[in-house]
C-alpha cells in the first residue's frame, strides 16, 4: 500500500514503533491526535505511519517527540546524512534527506505518495485534496 503526501510529512515504518518507550503501537499513537485529523493528516497503511504538517517547525517538534520515544532520526553513511528510523517527506520534492527504505512517487493524476521499498504499491491511502 501507499500513502498520499500533503505539505510536510513524517513517515515511520510501523515495525519501528515497537522500539518506542510509550507510543509503541498505532492505538496508543492515535490517542495523541484529534479524531478529526485521522484519515486526513494522520494516515497509515499496513507498513507505514504518517503524520503531516503545513510547516517544517511542527515536523521538527514531531521528530523530537519520536526521538524521545527512542527512535533514531538520522544516520551517517560514507559521510552523508540519511534518514534512519523515520523520514521527513516534502510533498513536492520528496524526502528531505536520502532515505534507503522509502519510495517517493509523483503522479499527475493521483498526486505524490510514498510506499515502503520492496512492498507493492497497492491502494493509495488518503486523498490528494482536503
């Protein structure tokens, strides 16, 4: 499956959530959000969780939150910074740093979306208009 992108997006593989101290499953994570955000800003498929924001400052706050939960945001490979256990995606330009596990697609009919590398795209979760 795949997830539609809007503005700025924080993407976490669902399997990485098990590493978190407190918010280590989708049910606990969903409790953090206003129910109106579910299915619009907060989305998931069977492999990925997505939280979105209209500005990067909010995304930075979310990165800090997940880092406090135990996730490692970035890593260095051959002197270059990569996303590690989470990834930030700009809906227009794609991942803001290289990300080895995420595929970004720009489709004129559907919009931009991501999916977990090596998994089928299948149904795209979310809508490209609010």
